C-alpha cells in the first residue's frame, strides 16, 4: 500500500466515522440516561433513509434538504416509542426492557421488508457524484457533506446539553439519578425528550447518507454495529467519547477493508474493540 492510498483510506474513514459518531451519540444518550441499549436504533436510521428517498422520488426534494424533516419526524417517533413501548416496561426486569427494543427492531425491520421488499433504493443527487480534492486526496461531495452535517448536528446537541437548563437536567439525570430526583427533576419528561433527541440524531444521519448509500431493510446494521463499538470505546454513556470512538471505528473500518478484504473489515473493528476493552473495560474515555 502506498502512502497516498493509506492517507486516502484514513480520510475516507474519518468521513464515515463522523456519521458513526453521530449515531453513537444517539445510542450513548439513551444508555447514559436510562442504562438501556436501544437495539432498534439502526432501524430508525433505515426509516429515515426511506423517508428521504420518498421525499426525493415523490416531491423532488434534494436529500440534504430533507434533514429538518427527517429530524422532526424521527423526534416524534422517538417520543412515541418511549411513551408506548419503553415506559410500560421501565419498572419491569431489565430482560423485559431488552426484549422490548429487540422486538421493536423486528417490527420496524420486517414492516419495511413487507412494504418495500429487499430491493436497494437510492435518492439520486449531483452531490453524490461530485468530487472534492483536498491536498491531492479525493473526497466524495456527498461524504464530505455527511461528515460536516454530522459534526454540526453533534455540536448542536452538545451545546444543548451543556448550555440549556433542560440539557443540564438531562446530564444531571445521567450522572446521578438519585440526586437528580432529590432535586425535583421529573424523569418521565426527560426520558421522552432523550428518546426524541436520540432518534432525531438517527433521522439526521439517515438523510445525510441517503445520497450516496442504498437503503434496504438491513441497512441499519451497517451503522448500528460500528456505533455500538464506538460507544464502548468512548465509554458507556459518555456522549463526547462516543464521537471520538466513532472516528476511530470509522478509520479502522475503512483502512481495514483497504489493507485486507472488505468482507473482514467488520471483524477488524471488533478486534480493536475487544482489545481496548480488555485493557480499559470502561472504554478509552469511560467515566
């Protein structure tokens, strides 16, 4: 492998890692606040991609311009999920909570399978075929916009958590639930908000990648499995570490596929993941 190919792989990995970081933040937000892993998270991203595709196919809306729509729709879907599926099992055993999100995964995935079949679809955009040259390295315009959009969305979410009263209440709930309850913080409303923000992040990510990736009922796994690894690397419940973990996983994913074979790149991701957890069980930036 030449140095140019290596650098090209790293840059492409960072582009992919930015999106994985946004997805990982959404996963980490729920884990940090509720100690719950949402196994259906990738399906929200998949439905966001379908929504983007049909907005493009039916109304001619450029995929990047669907971001506000998918964010709002998926926010509502997240709140609805919490109130109808998650809240009823919160007082039950953890196994019931895990099964509820796994059951949701099956429902969302196979509903898409029945409605759309396993056919690949893609929203066409001139952005996806454009190429940006950065220091001699070629970057797809679609991937660059997805990376930039992911950073903007992640920064906006971090600013909300850091500087708003509601965001600080969410952080307090994540850091010390008992103390937050003693201070009069109402968890139910914040749990619903956390689910809304989490799935909105999936909505943004889905719209951002729709111009250069095909959507099918299984596409959520392409993002969810690396996002889980990113969350673990960054530290469970650490939304800031999730972004860094996403960038690391993105680089390992792409460069691993370039160095070896595309079919084994996911195995390399989990090799790094297991190695880091073996040395630091709480992740690189774990609390």
